[in-house]
C-alpha cells in the first residue's frame, strides 16, 4: 500500500532526525579547513514544476558535499562541491543526479591594500526548475566573475568587473534544445567618503553582449548593450537614526540593440532604458538584520527570450539564541518580454520563511516554506505554487 505524500514526508524527516550520527570537526588541508557534509531532505510541492498543467508531488534529496575554507593575509578561498541526488515519489522522469560546484576567492593583499578584489567560478549540471520557461530543464551552466579595485590616491579608486556565462538546456517536459552565452565588462571610478566623510560616489561604463543558438521556440535574439552607471555608497540616511546602515545604490542609462539572425526584422530593434540596482542593509539590533534590495535589468530565458525584470525584496533575519535562527523575505517581480510577439507580462509575489535549529555543534535541522503567486496574461504562467521542505545536515 502506498502512503499519502504528507505521511511519507513526515516519516522520512523523522527518520533523518533520529538516525543521524554526529562526529567531530573536519581535518585541516593545505592550510585550510576541510568539511564533509551530508544533507537529507524531503519536499512536498503542490506542483511538480512551474508548469500550469503540472500536478503536485513529493521528492526526496540526498546531497553529499565537500566544503573547503582557507583564510590568509594574501587570499581567502571558499569552495563547495556537492552531488544532489533527487528522487520523485510519482514522476520518475524528473529523477536526477546533479553536480553543483562553486569556488570563490577574495584577495585583500594585506591589512591596508591598494589592490583588492574578488572572483568566483560556479558550475551546475543536472535537472532544475525554471520559472521563465515554466519547464523542467536538463541544464549545464558555467559562470565566471571577477572584480578588482585599485586605490589611485587617498579615497579615489579605479574599479573594474567582468562576467562570463555559458548555459545550455534541453527540456524534460517539452522538446527544445538551445544555448546562450553572456559577457559583461565594466570599468569606472569610485570616490569613497566624499560627502561629509560617509557618502561615496562612483561612475562606470558597462558593455554587455549575448549570443544565442537556434531553439525550437524560434525567438532567438542576439543583443548588445552599453551605457553609463552612476552610484552612491555609504551612509545615505541620517546617521543618528541609522548609525550602521550600509548602502550601495546605482542607476544607469543604457542603449540596447538586438537582431534576430533567423527571422525577419520583427524582433529586431534598439531602445533606450533605465537600469536600477540597489541594496540597503541595517542591523536593527544585535539579533536582527533587515535588508532591502531593488534591481531593474535585462534577463535572458532558457528559450532565448529577452525579459526586462524589476525586482524588489524585503528581508529580515532574527537569531534569538545560538541554536535557533529565523529568516523571512517578501519579494515583488514584474517581467516584460520586450521582444516577444505575444507581449507576455508577469506580475509575481514571492514569500519565503526559513528556520534553522542547531541540534549539536555540527548537526542542523531546517524547515523551509516557499510560496509563489504568478499573475500573467499567458495562461501557462498564471499559477500559484507552494513548497515545504524539511532537511537535516551533518558536518564532520
């Protein structure tokens, strides 16, 4: 007899919590800390995927992982390699064994460096869910990024950043195959503590190019954009009211041009647009942190559509004691598919709640609630979805 999904979820999670064995901290390796982790989780969803016709399912995931952390006065390294293994209760076609790798570095070059920077590499190969295409995708994604800041004189510095993304996908639920690459380069000047010793200003010039391969949806658009971004950093609100506020706010004017290599000029064109990107972070108390982020920029979907997205997120985390942590976030999204002949528009509200409990020094339990409401003029993107995940992690 097959148990209901909700009962299966509870039994699985209970077994995870009662059979875990805790060991001591991991070994030292090459001057850093090496940690081995194992995470078992169970997720109950009222949808298999973000697809209007999909039903719900329960899936179980076991993720062995290796983490490495090294800190020195020359370079800090943080690496994670994991192998998520996911099995569905009803939809066997979505069962997957994935590879997820990321490596991040920070280069301080001493206590008071003239040159500092960060860099990162991420790689994913496996099945994932995609909310733009409303599909399950067998995807391979390589992402590289780097940032450098060089102090020219006193509080004036030259900064530059670069990004490269190479992504290919095939549909699991529907037949399509495509790939796209994106390259970004930006450089500019940053004057720190310019106004009243606490507000900084920066300006940078950005170039972004992307190229797509032909996909079954026949919406291929190659695009390039360039423009100036201006920003403000530091204590932008009254210091007596917000003494520890951190801010990084920017806006820019960008010219975008696009051309369709496979269709006539219906999807081609150029347009001027405003870009926005900002973050405010405020430690309201020793136990509570509050953040507000806003972003307006272009995204590229896995089926080669160009979408202009506006995103605003309000988040808060609360740590009442060393063992217990809470975090919640409310997000608003607006997506406009600017070269889409159908004129698709999405308005989305997201809400997440996470709680983490430290059972012992290296044994953790997590509960995650994720709700998404999507309102769209296309039926396939007009839906609500909820996921609840229970997990436990052991580190040694």
